């Protein structure tokens, strides 16, 4: 199981340069060919960003799409995990949003964190990019 970072979804929604590999990974998650977890923190972060951009239709579509994924579930972080994230931030120098993602990756024993964020490099759980997973599973 993989932890899917916020930037994977945003790459597609904001039509950035690597959206095709992200779309393929999300299709694999949707179809259940790959298993992953997304944090409630990611969902809230996307809600805030798209709301500020006035992209309410895209936000609605994003939230509705989450219910269709066979291989992806939303993980609700506990207060103790948020405290753990603060400790991780202190120990590793990660900012708090990355530390929350990493704390949950540890909690669910994720195989890797799927992200473009290089702050996840050189940690106990490796960082992979969508192309690494798409390439392996196709």
C-alpha cells in the first residue's frame, strides 16, 4: 500500500506538466490495481486550495471521485498521530504538512510515499513518483 501525497491530485487538477503519469496512477487506484491511502489532511488541503481558486465544480468532482476508488481509502488522522507528526517534524526537519503525511505512512506501514516532494527522500519509507508505480504495474 502506498501513501498518496497531495501533489499527485493537484498535478491533475491544475493540469501541470506531469499530469499524465498521475492520471494513470489514479486510474490504477480507481480500478483497484494498486492500493493506496490518502489522508484527510490531503483532502482538506485540496478543498482549501480549490476553494480559494474558486474551482468549486472541480472540488465537488474531486470529492465525489473519492467514493469511486476501489483501491484508495481516506485515512482520518487522530490527535495522537498529529502529536507524532510534531515529533517527526522536530526530529527530521520536515514541515508540519509533510510530517503529517510521513506519520500516517508510518502508521499504515506504507511501502512508499508517492510524491514529487523531495523532502521525503532519505527517510525510512522511500519516496516514489507515479511513473515508478505505473511502470511497475503495467
